[in-house]
């Protein structure tokens, strides 16, 4: 048994007082420090498949969504339970003393009465009800007119009632179950969509992490090149073949490259933290310093994409379309139900009763089982609303909602078509970017080498070499981004079609929380 929850008290200052952040001043660093000191931290190498598995197992958003199907299934069970049989009992004890006027005086007439009714009620899926009950009563009185004292009565009653118009038929009475089933399927579709979304987000986060690490490597490489150029320039200045201004330029470039490393490291920590959040692995929280090392390399392959076929598959596979189809089915079922609710209420009832009576309970039940005294009653009740505007209004509203849903379905279908075609074009564009950026990187690298040789021969200044370094770094950055954006474009295209990349399928089961 759960302990009662204590009252939740919130101090007034917790909501009305705004505190200030407490920051400690760091130790002063030398501004001319250019050495990059990397602390000893642990690394964890992860493949894309391992990241997917961890996310499916631990992702918090997915854990929340996986409970929803279990909740929806319980709603179905609740609706099905409306047709469960019900045992009922009614026990009454009364003792009365009623004054009675006589020719001599006012006298009392006392009576002691015990009444017990035991029965079972069975709701029918046709809208009717079967009811069987057994009544046992004992009456004791001091009346002179009573033949038996005490008197025992027993009655066995069986009855059935059935609506003939409104609320008649299995389809009408199973309406709530049908709606709950549709809701359960909608929840399953949303859960599948959430699983696809989580995996797609992990894929995107993985490739962004790959890009951030590659960009950091480029920044470090540029720092090393700038530092090497600075050291060479320092020698040239010492021997007098280069002016002092060249040393200042190259040293400024080293500082600039160091700043670029710091910014790249910060960007890497951001995308790494985001991926850790999605993976939610124990011991690998967002606050940990463990470095994630992506082991899966991009494998850019050009694909021949059939636009019309992919659009058709997307409309078939997208869970948003399935959800709308289920909602349209709900609307149709609701219209059928509300049409029935506009009919008059016409109910037929039949009741069969066997009576027993005697000075003892045994005599009463003997007479009951002999079935010498039985009753039959059949009745017809009708109730016709005058005007019935409320029911008609609800029906019209349901029809309008269905038309709105159908329009939404057409709009969603057009939106899906747009998204798929857009992602196909994006994929083709990023492929062209890969080819162009690779060629640019090769040419920029050749130009950098040529400028460096020209500088060593004294034909150009360090500014030309530094500009070539910057152009090379930019070309490498663009190539890395083109490569990763192609992988992300593949993820986006798969997501737009309601599928996943890779050969392995994903299956999920609802999570039933422990009580």
C-alpha cells in the first residue's frame, strides 16, 4: 500500500527571489602562450550501428513514448469491460410500528421485514441486458389478519430488455471499443514515428560529430603548418633574408590558428554533448569528459533515384498518413454512431417471474420450484425527442470534421510529396558538391605548396603563403561539410519516406511499467 504523499510546500522566496550566479575568477594565463596542452581523457570508439542500438535502448524521449502503447491497450480493455457481467445484491432490514385506529383505542401494528435480492446482470453487445435475480423475504407481524406469521416469500425473476432503434445493434454498442482500438493503432504509429525520429536524429548527430572532429583535425593541421612557417621565417629573419615584418605576420597567423582550434574544440564539445544526450548511456552522461570517436567512415555512393516510386512509397510508409487514415476511419465510425443517436428510443422488455410463499422458507422454495405461480410481462417503451436538434447538430459537426480531415489528408500527401522531391534534389546537389569540393581541395593544396616554395625562394611574401593556407583550410572545410551533408541528406531522404538507412530492420515492443 502506498504511503500518502505529503503536501508540497514552496517557500515564497523560491518563486519571488532571483539569485545571482556565483563565478570564480580564473588564474591569469600568459597571453603569449601558444602551446596546446591536451589533458589525458578517456576515449570511446562508437560505430553508427552501436549508437543506434544505445539510443533505442536508452533514449529518454523514446522511453516515454514506448509507455504510450501500454496505456492505449489499457483503454481498449476498459472499453471491452463494459460488457462484463455484474453480480449484485440488495439486503434490507426494517422494523416498523404503525399506529392503527380501532373502535376502542389507538393500537400499534408492528412489523419486522428482512429482504434479500441476489442476481446477475449481463450487458449484451446488441445493446440489451439480461438480468436474473432471486428474491428472498421474511415478514413477521402482530396483525390479526396475517395467516402466516412469520411469512416467507421467494421470487425468481428473469428479464431481457433490448433497444430496437437507438442504441440497437453490435456496431453501435461497440463504438467505444472501436474508437479505442483506432487510438491504440494511432499510438503505435506515433511510437514507430518516434523511433524513426530518434534513429534519424542519432544518425545526424553522429555525422555532425564526425564533421566536427574532422574540422578540428584541419584546424590543428593548419596550426602546425602556420607554426612551421613561423619557425622557418624566424630562421630567415635571423640570417637577414627576410624582413622583421614577415616574422610578425607569421606569428599573428599562429595565434589566429590557435583561436580557430579553440573554437573548433568548443563546437566539437557541443555536438558531442548532444549525441551523449541522445544515447543516454550509463557512465556516458553529458557532463562526462569521455571523448566519442566515430569509427564509421562516410561511404558516398551515388544512387539512381526514382522520384515517383519514392513518393508513392513515402505516402504508403509515412506514419503521419497512417495516423490520418485511422482518424478518418474514426470519423466514419463516429458518423454512423451519431446517425443512430438521432433515432427514437424504442425498447422492448420481457419479464418472467416465479412466485413462492409459505410459513417456512422451505415451504416457500418448494412452491417456487413447483412453478405453480408464474408471471409474464412484455412491454414496449418509446421516447421521441421533439426537434432533436442537439443530436442532429452533433451529427452535422462530425460530418464537417470528417471533411476537414479528408482535406488535411490531401494536404499532408502534398506535403510529403514536396519533402521527398526536395530531399532527392538536395541529395543530388550535395553529391555534386562533394565532387566540386574534392577538386577544389586538390587544387588549393597544390597552390599552397607552390606558394610555400615561392616564399622559400624569396619570390613572394608570407602573406601569400598564409592566404594559400587559409584557402586550403576553407577548401578542406567545405569538402568535409559536403561529405557529411551528403550522409545527412541520405538520412533526411529515408526519414521523408518513412524508412531508415541500413540493412537492419528495427522492431519495438511497448514498455509496461512496474506497479
